[in-house]
C-alpha cells in the first residue's frame, strides 16, 4: 500500500548515502526525484536541498525539516523490490558508520 515516511539519519553523510543508494536501485523500482500528477512511483527527496532550499537552517528546523532528513513516498511497485531496495540502502548507511567521526 502506498504511503510516505520521513527519516533522519544522524548526519548528512548518512542521509546522502541512503538517498544515493536508493536512488540508483533496480530500474523497475527506481525512486524518482520529481513528482508528476497521477504518478504512483516511489519518490525520494532531500527536503532541505529541494523544496525548502530557500529557507535558512534555523527556519527549516522550526518547520521540522532537518539537513539529514530524507523523505520517501512509497509507490505501487512490487513490495519485494521496494523492500530489497530499502535493505540495500540501509546497508549503505550502516557501511558509513565506520567512516563517521
């Protein structure tokens, strides 16, 4: 069932890692960056650098938008493909853990 979720990753590098990995997954379930009317595909975006880019960091935080936040709107692709893509994206985030100070 389609739905949306926002998550923070305790650091911009982790958020970028998740976003980048999910963005380049299986072409059949590839998350997209642009929403179109009546589109039912999975959408991933980094709100701080896209729809809220015109606000400074303090303004974004007051609105509940953080630099390390990623927003995903899950589409109607096969749930097994979506789950596999998310597993790989979370593994990419976990791999950055050792590289983090």
